[in-house]
């Protein structure tokens, strides 16, 4: 056999091997055909993800340009990291970053453990109808947009709202309190309304995880004389530690997402110094009127994304190292 023939045979073998890798196997095609209805349901979500998550990534190039919509990406001037320098030197950046970290930190400190505690409490309920009723009531606010939620709480906490009316009738105050304009009360209101809206939704993850715990473990613990409290501490919590770790990693990764919808709709001029976060700063920068602010806003958004990604991987590494639970 000549060297040329041997080379041709090897090329053909490699080509077939490559085609096998590219083409779907018979088993994969069978599974796709079997579950084609489920794959069809994935198509709208995949299209939305491509349109609103992946395609906009092409616009990251404007971070390093003095972007001009008329000139486009190819005609705009390249400025390197000047946009980042401009972002970090503006007074609004320091204030927005501080507010973002404070609000997100409070939500993490107070809001993260509450669904776990609430799920443990629901798990102790033996009356199933009452249990389902409580779950439904706490889950309903999740379907309400922040625009409506803000309107409801603005009405309730206004000077003539139901909260002030109750406090006045009880004699606890002599004059109505301007809750939404009070800087000392703004953060507690933000944390409370966030918890009120998301508690039921976040609890579902833990309730589902608790449902997978074998009942035999609880029965054995009960025979050994373990109280319900000890069963929750030594059986339930360790069994759902994986779910707790994964959700904690996700929440820390989104630490710079302090809740744009909530802060934009519940904030006002009186508390802007406390309500201005990175997301609202990005929006104000993008809508300030100057075409070159598009690049500055993009730089601020990229900073937020990079820091969030770093926080995600750091938290994931710590979780994997100490409790052997991770996402990646």
C-alpha cells in the first residue's frame, strides 16, 4: 500500500469519526422524537434567550468605544478603558454601589433564611388543607408586578392610608407618618415588601426538597425519642443543605442586583440618595440625553456583570470546598 493510499484511508476514517460526533446518534434521535413535544416547549424560551441574552453581547464592544449610533460599531472611536475611568470618577457611582451592597446585603441577611424557616414551619403542619391554603396565600404576591405592589404599599403607607389610620386610632401617634419619604424607614420597608412578595415563591424550592426526604428516617428518629425540633435540626436541614447551598450561591452571584423594579417604582426624590442603585444609575446614564452616555452606561453594566460573575465563582468554590456542594 502506497503512502498516499494509507493517508487517504486515515483521512476517511477520521472523517467518519468526525461525522459520527457531529451527527446525532440513533439513541439521541429516538429520545428527541419521543420527547419532541417537550422540545417544542423549549423553543420559545430558547428564542427569547438568544434575542435578549446572547445577541446583546455583541454590543459590549461599545464599552471600549466612544459610541456614536450614527457611525455604528465600525465607525465609532476606540477609547480603551476611558469609559470605565469616567464611570468610577462620577459621584453617583460610589453612592449607587454603596446602596446596592447595603440593600442586597440586607436582603441576603434577612430575606435568605426566612424561606428556609417558613418551609420548616409548613412542614410541621399536619392539616393538609390549611397547609395548602397558607402556601397559596403566600405565593400569590409573586404574580403581582412591582408596579402594582408599589401602588398598593404607597396607598397603605400614605398619610391618609390604613396604617396611619390604625396608628392614630390606637393613639400611638399624634400626626401621620410619611413612611415612604422617611429615610430611616425606607430600607425596612424595602426589605419587608421584598419578603412579602417573594417568600412564597422561594419557599417552594425548600418544600420540594423536603418532600424527597424518606419518611422512614423521621419514623426511626421518632422511635428513638427525637422531638420535632431535633428532627428538623438533625434530619431536615442537613437533607436540604444542598438546595440551601445552591440557592445561596445564586443569590450571592446576584449581589449587585438589588432589585431594579422594586427600587425604581418605590423610590422617590425624598429618598433618592438611598434608593439609587447601579441599575437605576445605568438607566439614568443611558437616558441622560448625550449619545456618548451609551458607552458609559454599557461600561457600568459590564462592571456589574463581571463582579457578579466573580462573586458567583468565589461562592461556588467556597461551597464546594467546605460542604462539597456546588453548581459548577
